[in-house]
C-alpha cells in the first residue's frame, strides 16, 4: 500500500472516529442527564443533529435509549472498518467487519472513560476553583463508572483511590478485547 493510500486511510478513519466519539459523548451525556444548555453539550448537539434528527424520524427511541444514535454509531463504525479493510491488502469478510466494529466501538467507549477519569483526577487537583463548562460534564460522565468503585473502596486518609482501580479495570477490559 502506498503512502498516499495510507494518508487517505488515516484521514478518513480519523474523521469518522471523531464523529463517532461526538455521537458517543452525546449518548453518554443523555444517559447521565447532563445540562444541555452547557456550551460543550450545545456543540455536540449542533455537530450531530444533522444526521441524528432525520434518523429519529425513522427510528424511534426505546424508552430512554436513543436508538437512532446507537444505530448511527454502529453504522459509522462498521463503515470505518469496511473502508480500512478495503484499503488494506487483505479485505475482511462481513462477519469480521461486524465483530471488529463492535470490538472497536467498545474499545472507544472504554478509552473515552479512561481519559475522562484521568481528566477528572487532574481537575480534582487543579481545577477546583475553575469555572470552565467542561468541568461539570467530566464529573457527570465519570460518576456512573466511579460510583461502584467508591462503594467498595473507601478513601484512605482523605485520598480517593477509586479512580486508580477504575483505570485498572478499564485497562484490564481493553486487554481482554485485544486493544
């Protein structure tokens, strides 16, 4: 494969992965019932609405699950893997694309939480007095993941070790996925 094909594959894959992450973050923010008047939420809504709104007209939500967004993320991930497969020297079968797409999507979700937890730890050290709109979102997004660890691991001498164990668990799951 030539350098032009590698560059094109990188560019297309990165742009699709960024959009997948935006839709995934929107889904997670809906899940934690974040304040959608927050400027970061408004950005994600404006970036993802052109695709999600038409899909919602066709695909209804199931209770609180935004199935249109879930379907969009899956289709984009499969498309991303398919493009990478077609540009490689050995294309994958449909089954391989589906399995790898789901694994890649789960890995993206885990990596998103990994970096959000690291961000929350750093913000707890230095961001207590800052009033940036992303700070409450980081805490809202990480709380559902951190809550089970906080129930099991109490703070020791005022130090919360639950983020460390959450990061270890996420890394363990990523290794199980082969990531």
